[in-house]
C-alpha cells in the first residue's frame, strides 16, 4: 500500500515538469514545441465559446446577491447599499470563483477527457516516439490558454453580475441604473478588482494543470476516461475553494 508521501510524489513531479517546460519555452523565445492551430483552438474554446455560459451564471449570481441584500437592507432604508454589496462581492470573490467552477466543469473536464482518450489510443506514446514531449505539445498550450483567458472571463463575469444586480435593484428598490452604477463606482476600487483578477489567474493555472494531469495519467480504458473527467472536476473545485481561503487569509492579514 502506497504511503501518503508516495501518492503525492506524482502530482509534485508533474507540477515540476510543467514549470520546467514553461521555463524552457520562455528561454527558447520564438521556438515552439506545439502546433499553433492547437493553441488557437484551445483559446477559442476557453474564450468566445465560454462567454455565454459564464455571463448567464454570473448574471444570476449577481441577481441573487441583490435580491438577498435588498430584502435585508430595505428594512433599514439602506437599499442603495445593495450596489456596494453586489459590486464588492463580485469583484473580490464571486465572479472569480463562479467563473472558475464553470470553467472547471466545462473546460477542465474537456481537457481531462481529451487527453485520457489520447492516452487510451496510445497517441501520447506516439508523440513520445516522435520526440514531442507531452508537456510541451499538450499541456503548455492548454495551461497558457487558461492563463490568458481567465482574466478576460473574469471581466465579463463582473459586468454580467453587476447587470443582474442592477436589474433586481431597479425592480425591487426602484433604484435607477444611473444611481446604481454611480454607487458601484464609489464602492469599487482597483484593489478589489486586482484581487479578483489575481485569483482568476491562479484558478486558470490550477484548472489547466489539474485537467491535463488527470488526462495524462488516466487508465487506458473507457472507465479510466470517466474517472479522469470526474477527478479533474472534483479536484479543481476543491482546489478553487482551498486557494480562495488562502487568498482570504492573506488579504485579511495584509489589510487588503
């Protein structure tokens, strides 16, 4: 039976290989070990095709936050502060977390299933025979795509959530869109947005590496593909919550 240390060795080794491959790619300059069309395909899948579901979910989250806040704050005649609640909650926490959860279920699972299928069909072994390391050819483009696109998805998520909060505030509290946006602009600052953007970057790297890890080390059968997909989603979501808790502790310690 493997010890906890032995079980943790492979994920740590995988992380080290990804970092070394990224450093080598950065040092190599313009030399590429992957096909540009693969990177473009992954970029499109993690950006334009993901925007609708990200916006819909965050619109609803913003509407829910505004509804809960309106019910409580209206009792004290402080309904206008719903804009503060929605804006700060979205910028610091909810937009980054909800977007990461959606992407982990949509894109992270797709990465795991795709690479697990390639593993089953022995395509990864074929790449190794051709002298194309899986880290350079398969993992780096996917991780780089999520690193590039997650901050942009975070921006769309914030805008969609603010729109949802504005709609509910106008319907329940009769707050005009101009007043809502003015109050949101007063409440938000670059610290809130920067914290959320930093979280989205870390979440993107986590989702990309977790999906690729489960895919590359999947068992070579149909059940293995299913387990890899499930494991990628579960691990990503748990990791997102843990990392968000670490961010919260650090932000509180630093007074951010």
